[in-house]
């Protein structure tokens, strides 16, 4: 296929639509028509972007606006076609095959309740949430066109400026806070809950209890911006629109209300007419097309069906390749490509500097007079900012079970100093991560600076029934993988991969393990900064 041929097709999320619709037994005429357009074997593209999360979406939009034809290759589904129940995504309380990426059983982050396991059997399918298991940690990630934006809480937090030098040393903070953070916030559609509504709605009773307890112990309580459409949520509460955040939708996708990348960056990329998407296509290899790298790159892509089987392998060429497969996806690819000789000159920093953003979870058992409500919005809107004193930012998170639990639940982001590395295991044929569960202890210690004090003040105790039997800390997982191709180490100061002109990293892999708050605004802002410089200097 010619470069012009690809560009004329515009933005078409094809194969995911076709296979997704077939499996859900609800193909539509438009879905079938659009399905004709995934990338063809032998195609030549100007820019190939691997993955359609925050980094990939920013790259696609800005390259397309600069006149470059872009092909976005995404291993997950398109998530644009409703199933037989009329919904694209399933509910957290009733997970079905759409929930998890290629699992026969759900793997909920909170996998116990009252000490009983709550996971259930599901049909293996290319679902939207991947619980990817490594030896010492399970890393949760979004799979599909829109990446993590499909499954995340939408909390859109700009770090405190005084923490920025630790987050991205070598990046000009003045530029980031004057230009790129504001740009990212505007493009993502970030807003904050109306405080008067927050104070009156049943759906945030849990957060008001969180506020009361934080403030009584002297901790700063802050509203946290989010990309959920707050006006829509108020209308959900009023009963005038279909409910999403107020009906338990979040972890396996929101059918309404959330401004995912599909509604922001990717919609604008589509409008340029220069962006094409191949869903259910996974990049397996990238290597120089003609020895030196200047002749572009050969990219091997595997097309998947909704059972995860490879149904076609396609070889294409690209003038430039942007790695935006997420911290884990990009790191796994790069260590494999270096070790297997596809990109042997990648430097030794590739795979290193990986962190969990200091994530740790816990719950507290309240007294009966501090009910947290059977109605809970799934979208967190507030947190405890204890960076100054104890090194933790704790999001007051929902526990939307549909019944009164008397539980307060928190996801803490801490300054955990531990960093892990990805390595290619040639015997096993996979990339492995050497994180150890015990490395969460500094995070637990920092979280305790908040919650031990609150428990002492309130006369309450930790819940021990949410992550196992008599297990207090959710220390087995992260939602926020960061690093593995760190800016200024594995790449230059803008994400160019050493030794390979035309290869770039543009996602969370660039960030060395911690952002002090939820990461996607920083990932987006950094991608905006880097792509601007790359377009100006390289294209
Ligand atoms: P990401 O969004 O993960 O996109 C990478 C994409 O690449 C994915 O769509 C992959 O399917 C795809 N991919 C991977 N490998 C390949 C391959 N070989 N070929 C083709 N495609 C591939 O990367 N962050 C916040 O700031 N606020 C929150 O409230 C928040 N809540 C979260 C809740 C959950 C449950 C989870 C899982 C994450 C949450 N996050 C949150 C984290 C946030 O979503 C994450 O940092 C970003 O999505 C990472 O953006 P990237 O562009 O790095």
C-alpha cells in the first residue's frame, strides 16, 4: 500500500471493530465497512506510532497537524461498538468477557470482601483491563484505542512545582508549568467537582467522611481535578441522562461521561484526516530497514483475534517509529529488540529505572456513625496531600459495592525509592521485571504517617479483609507503571533513542519511576514538549 493510500483512508479503527462486533454477536454495517482498513502487509508509512494511550495520542495529533501521515498500531480493541446489552463496556459489579485482557478469571485489584474472594470466571477475550503479572507485582493497564484512559479514574493532577526537579530532572520546569502542563490540561478537558454539589450529593458521602477524618487529624484535604464531565455527573444524579460513574462503571470502562482520549486527542487526530488506526494489531519487532537506520525501519506486526491468537503477521516499513506502548509495553519491546539483535546498539539504560509511582492501597473501618454510603461515584475527586510532612498523596477512593461498607478506602502515591529493571529472558522468550513485593515497605511506611494518625484520632482500625484474609496493605500491584526508557538516559533529552535516528520513546517509559501524583497529565505534558521539539528539529 502506498503512503498516499494510507492517508486517504483517514482515521479508521478497523479490525478491533470487526472482531469485537463479531464476538459480541452484534456486527453493524458501518463496522463492517470500516473494518476494511487495518494496515496492509508491505505498507510504507511516514510515522508509525506503537500504542494509542496518552503519549501515542499526543504524537499522532501533533504529527498529523504538522502534515505527517500517521499510522497508530494498537494491540487492544477499538471499543467503539456496543455489545448485545447495548453497552460498549461492562460494569465493575458484573464483569464479563469485556473486562479483562485474555484471562479466564477476573483479577480485581480489591479481590476480597469480608475475607471472601470476589473474583469470578469469565470467557477469555481481548478485554479492556490487563492485570499483567510479573514476579513481584501485578501491573494494571488499559488495552484498546485510548490506552489507560479507557480504564483509569481520570484524576488529572499536575504535580506541585517544588517536586518537579525530582520527577523529571533535566527538563525545564518553567517551560513545563508555563506552556506544556496548561496545554495538556486544556486538551484533556480537565475540570473540578462543583464544591456545593459535592457537599450535598449522596454519591460523595464517602469523600466527605474522608475529608472530615483528614482535617480532624490536621492533614491538608484537596479537591482533585478529573477529566470526567462534572456537569454530566450532576445530570446522572438528577436522573436525566444514563448513569455511568454513578452506576459503578470505571475499571472496565465508562459508557458515558468520561473524556477518554477517544473524545479528546484522538478525536482531533481523526479530524485531520491524516491518522489511521489498526486495532488488535501488536508490534512485535522494529529493525533498521537498510542497515543504518536512515533508510527507515522494518516493523513486524501481529494481527490478533479476540481470543488473543495471531491471525496474520505483517511486515511494513516506516520512516519513523514512536514507541508509545506504555511504560511496560515500551520497555518490554526495547529490551527484547536489543537482546535479540534487532536494535543491538540501544544503550544499556534500556529497561532500567522502572518504578510503581509508590502506589499502595488500604482501607479503614469506620464507626457506624461514619457511614460511607451505598451510593458512591466511581470517580475520585479529592485527596490528602501530605507531601510536605510524610511523603504521600492519598486519593480518597470509592468502594462502590452497592451496599453500606462503613469503609474508607485510599490509593496512596508515595516517594518509594526502589527501581526495577526489565531483562530479556531468552530461554523463556519473554521480558521479565525484577521488582520485589518487599520493595513496597517504604510506601507502606509513608502511608502509615497518614492513616496511623487518623486511626488514632478516630479510634478506628485498618480493614484487613480487602486484599486477602487478615491482609491490610494492597502492596501487590500498581496502576501507575513509569520508566524503563528514562529521558536523558535511554534517550536524549527529548525521547530520541540513542544510535537510531527516527526512533523515539514518547510515553510513561520516559519518566523515572515516580510523579508524586497520578501520572497521566505529566505523561501528556512531556509528550507535548517532546513532540514539539522533534517536529521542529527532525521533520
Ligand atoms: P498507556 O495509556 O498504557 O497506552 C499504551 C498503549 O499501548 C495501550 O493501549 C496498549 O494496549 C498499547 N500497546 C502495548 N504494547 C503494544 C504493542 N506491542 N503493540 C501495539 N500496542 C501496544 O501508556 N493515571 C492518572 O493520572 N489518573 C488516574 O486517575 C489514573 N487511574 C488509573 C486507574 C487504573 C485502573 C489504571 C490501570 C491506571 C490509572 N492511571 C491513572 C494511570 C494512567 O492510565 C497511565 O499512567 C497512562 O495511561 C499511561 O500512559 P501511556 O501513554 O504511557
